[in-house]
C-alpha cells in the first residue's frame, strides 16, 4: 500500500518537534485509518503513525467478510449490525470501489455439539433483529451446490457481505489524507508524553508529535502501547492461516462457514491450531479463500504445514469438488485477540488516551462503526454516554428510518 506521508515531513529533523496536531492515531491499519477519516471530517487535525506501511498488519490478511451470522449476540453483534448498515454507501462516500458485495452467507453444523451451539446463537441473533433463516441440509445445498458432506443443519443470513480489505483500508487512508490527515509510515513509537493527568504527545523515532489525544489502534501490538501509559490491555496476537485457490469459472458465491469455526474462534484453547472449514468465493477475481485457524502462537506469522494440511482436508471433506483446484498461495496473519472482545474509548491511563483494540479478525467488518464512534468520543472530549448508549441510539434511528 502507498506511503501517504506529506513530502515536507519527509525532510523534517529527527530531533525536536516533528509536528503539532490534535489527535495522534497509533496504527495505520483499517481501524486507525477509519478513525482518522471520521475525525478529520469533524475538522480535527490528525496524524496517523504507522511502524511499517498502511495496512501492513492484520488488515492485509483479512478475508473481508462483513457478517452477522458469525457474531455472538451482545456487543459484537450490535457493532456488526451498525457497521453493516454503513457499508452500502461507504464506497460512494470514500470515492472508491470497495468491491462490496452482499450475497449472503451460511453457517453449517456437522456435529451435535455444533448444532446445539448454532441453534442457541441463531435464536439470540433472531431476537436481536438479524434476518437469519434456519435451513435444512437440502436447502443449504440449493444455496451452494458444492456442499456434499453430511451435516445436520444450517443458518443463512441474506445481508452477509464481503469487501476487499486492501481497498477498504486504502480508501479510508486516502479519504483521511484528502481531509488533511498526515499519514506517517516507517515511524516507530517510542513513548507517550504526559503532563499532569493528560497526554501531550507521542515520542517517535523521528521526533515528538504533540497532541491532546492519542488513540491506540496498534492491533496485535496494542498491549505494548498501553504499557507506555501504565495500562495493561491484555491484547494478544492470534494467528489465522488461510489458503487461496486458483480462479475457476462459476464458483458458487454463497459463503459457507462451519459452526466449528465459531467454536474455535470463541472458545479455542491455547496449544491447538483450532482449524475449521470456511469457504469464501471472491466473485470479482474468481478465486476462493479457504480457512482458517485460530492459534495462540505469539508473534510467529509463518504458515505451518500442519495447519494448511488440516484446512485442505476439512475443505475437501465438505466440498469434494474443491480438490480439483490448485492452491496458489497461503497466508498467516496476527489478529488482535481480546477475551473481552472489542474495546473502544477510555480504557484507563491519562486523560486523552483512548483505544480501539481487540477486533480480532473483524477489523474490516467493524471499521466503519469504530471510526464513527471514536470520532464522536473524541469530539466530545470523552464525555459521551458510552458505546452501549451510542449503539442503542443508532439502532433506534435505523429502526424508524
């Protein structure tokens, strides 16, 4: 992804004050760039500080799925519903083709344990307003004829969608830059400055960035940033591995995931690859994504033969016709995992320090609503009514629209 740093800053002195701004956003992934965009729209002066290049972390190894069917009822589902409502008009707003396609998604249960888990989730999701349909195996196969394995039941959500994670991230970055945001790449954060009980800036490898607000959107490295202000965030990297199959004609567009993937995601244990079946057809390229895993492997972002073999085995068991296609590449990414789920806003530390962390593999899916909320939180100097009230208000407005 492109380096958006303003040319005058490239020649700025390494020592002293690099720039003055209102908000310094640490992390140039899809979450940090979304926050920067919505903040810049309010008129705030914003700087994004990225240690590598825009979208280099979890945003570059995201499947791009924007799903409700896979979300646990509660905050995770509320955020997903609010974000999904923003996506249809987002490309027009950002002036970019995000390759957003709402062609629905399914989750199937292959065992009694998975069926019970899926049934419980589905009931709660329906009660929360998700247009979820419980289907028989025959009905599932009509939606995706590649399904041949024996399974017990399935659910279908017609609003589930996908977008191109690279294009979403870059679109937010470009739109933020167009509104005056300074995006600095290849810059290391070395500390956070405070005066009394308030942050005053960020020490970087290129000098001091003075700011009244500092947003921790550092993904899997968020705990390191929290330590700079004496706050333990308990964010750990969780490795996810996926396989990309060659482009093929007429691949069914209907995404299919296994309830086993949800169990691995929500209840997976350390020391296991926690592999499960998921099929995502990319309609514009013709390729197919297979995955994935949920592994606690520290900051090791390498693919493993064991995981790739298990992903392939599960995929061919569910959809034997996939065995005729070639795997063209694989990837592994580090998702910012939090046992508490997504954390937005104040999370301890000095005034002016806030966070947008713990998105796991849902950074692209939740980026629009994350940016909207964080911009509101900061524009109100942290005195808003909180995330729960914010989401409830947006839900009530959408229900009456």
